[in-house]
C-alpha cells in the first residue's frame, strides 16, 4: 500500500532538508519526481534521479509555470504534489517585526502554499494527493514566532478548505506539522535543548527517518481515506509537559499538587 510505482510527484523546496528526504524516499518507492526550488538543484536532481525545475513559491506565475513544467517533464498529470518550501525566520515579537520580514515569511510560507493549492489541481489526476509542510508552531504559541506561526496556521486552514473543495475528485489534501528537525533550519544548540526538555521523545526529528515516511504514507494508497488533516509529527511536543521540563521547574518529574 506504500508503493508509489508509476506515480508522478512534484516537490517544492526539494533540494535540501525535509524536501530532499521526501524526494529520495519517493524515488526509492518507485515514484518519478520533479524537485522545484529557488536555488539551482540540477546537480542534486541528477544525483538522486529526479528532474529539476526552478520555482520561487512567493511568485504566483513561477508556481504556475513550475507545475505545468512538471506535467510536461513527467509526460502526464501528477499524482502527488508536496508544497514543502518554507523559511524559518523567528525571534522578533510582533512589536519588533519589521515589514520586510513579515512579507518574506508570509509570501513564502503562506502564499507559496496558496499558489500551490490554486494551480496544482489542474495538473493532478483524480485520486491524487496534495501534502503541505506546516509546523508544530501552527498549534503551539512561543513568544517570538508570531508571524511564522500565523502563516503555518493559515496553511492548516487552507488545507482543510482545499480538502473540501477537491474531495469530489478524490484528491486528498493534508498537512504535516513537524517539530524541530535535524536540518539547517532547526539545528542550533538552543533548539536541541528545547526538544530535549519539551518533547516526550526528548530528541530532534531526523528528516529521512522520522518525517519523510509520513509524507510517503500520505502520498500512498495507505492513506486513501484521510483528508483535511494537520498531522503532528513533533515527538509529542504538543501533548503536554514533559517529565524533563517538570523536573527542571519543580524538582520532580511528576505533576505538582496536593497528596
């Protein structure tokens, strides 16, 4: 049920990190893949056995052209579209965030998915799948991540709406909400300390072993009755207070209270 033999897939932000891990896993399971990225990924595509197309997800025309180009490159309509490209700029509070950063985060993380949802359906076979990369920040509030969190929450909302709009064609639309992942966007000592203290599993996610398989599941027939979902893949960060955090705050790894 996880076989992608003869499936055609398009992945934005496919040259590195989560996107590359998805592309490699899809190819390993039989899919033909186009990776689309703002950077020249020709050499990477050749290395992993994919096609490369340039795409700036913040530009509507670029997204439309890349999706049309993917259909041409793969000689037929697509079966899976992964809207993965994003930026992880966080830190400033709302008061401190300048307009340039607001526009950068929103145009890439939110509009990039919106444009994908707008133009992907005409290039998708009925029964296909669209998967967007969201974030655990769409469900959890951390000071200094307001603009980023808002954009990722919008991704979940758009996915839910697109699932309703495309359901009659059998097209499933879901988002994946990772926590901190071992990539260039989330690998600082502070971020690693955060996962150790705040997640049930007490570690970062590995893009190839922990995140990409969820995209494989959502792109395959194994998930044929799942749509409109924002699936948390965050090591349990959203579930509550970890024992490590309680130990740090209270001196005990159990819930405080009277006995």
